[in-house]
C-alpha cells in the first residue's frame, strides 16, 4: 500500500491556495473600486483597499426612483423560467437522439449541427419574433433564446450514450413508454450534465440584454443587465453633452465596477450548488462524440 508523501501534499495545498488567491484578487479589486470615491481613483489609481470610501456608485444604481429592483425581478423570472424550459427541451431532444427507436436520428443530429456553423441573420430573426407576437411582453425575453444551443444538446446526448440500452429495454418490457423512460430513468441518471447545461443556460439568460434592446419598449419589462447598461450610457452622455454638469464627480469607473458586483451576485450564489456536477458533466459528456 502506497503512503502519501507529506511534502507533496503540502506543495499541492500551497499551489491550490496560491491559485485561489490569484483568482480572487481581481474580484476584490472590483469590489474595492466600486466603493472608492472618484477623486481617490483619479489620484491614486486602482487600490485593493479604498483610500477614500464612497457609496456614490451604488446610490446611483439603487437611488429612490430607480427601477433596478424591478429589473432584478424581471431578470430572475426570465432566468428561472427560461432555464427550466430550455433544459427540458434540450434534454428531451438529446434523449430522442440516443433512442434507437427514433428513425432518422442521425439525420436529425446533422440538422441540429447546421445552426452551430450557419446563422440565419438578424433580420429574419426579428421578423420571426414579430410575427410570433414576441414584442413588449414577458415571453419576448424568454422564447427567442429558448431554442436550445446545439452544443448543449450534443453534450447531453454524449452523456446519455453511456447509459446502458438494457435499462430502456427492461423498462419497455415492463410497459413503460418513452416519456416515462425519459423523465424517470434517463433524466435522473443524467443529473451531472443536466446541471451543467442548466448553468450554461442560466448564465446566458441572466446576462442577456440583446432581446430587451430589440423586442422590448416597456420599462417595467427591462431586465437588470439592460437597465444597468442604460445607467452607464446616461453617465457617459452627461460627460460629453452637458458641459455644465460637474463631470469630475460622476463615478464612471466605480459605477462600472458596482454594476459588475450587482450583476454577478446571483450567479455566484448559484454556482456552488452546481459545482459538484459541473466538471463531471462537462468531462463525461465531452469525451465521446
């Protein structure tokens, strides 16, 4: 029986700890800048510890008449609903492509592969959304991004290929239909890759602002990312077109960093719950093609 080398263990812990510190320093720097006054940033540059504390950037984001809170509600709702629907569609499609009873499944796989390398363009996309009445409503933020990413679908398919066919055959002998086999056998066994794909979709929905620009005009439907982008744009506009405004007091740098802190919060809270599935699902699902 081999004994672990204590020196090697200490070295491993040291290297991992050093790498963790290197990774967290940029986050601490962003947080520090968001809490630093504009004058201090101008005089001393970026510091890991603020020379002059200021919450002006957060005050601008969450000021009394700000609708950032409404943007949070919209973004959370869109992310939850869109992620659940997108994962369900992606996983069911992957199950269909590994089901040997589905005819032309290889041709369907090639059909799904085409959008990975070719795009229909922005104008056809917009016309289709308009014809589907996806303008100025909640579903305009969900459905245009709902059509699954082919990469995620192939990731799920490759993972499900490792599930023995004997499980499906045994279930069919017991009278189970494809729908029940999919949700009660394949989905539970595919939890790692489904969690990985859910993280991909969740991040995409949370960071999406393009659909709001193209399809939404109602302010109560603006997602968080779009609203914060508007705040930054208005600050930059004041600096260039309003000579009477004290532009030196506008926290442009700290506002950008505060925006980053505000927007990444929910994702940081979500990731630890999916981390144990993330690497396993990504590696196992990507080994075979």
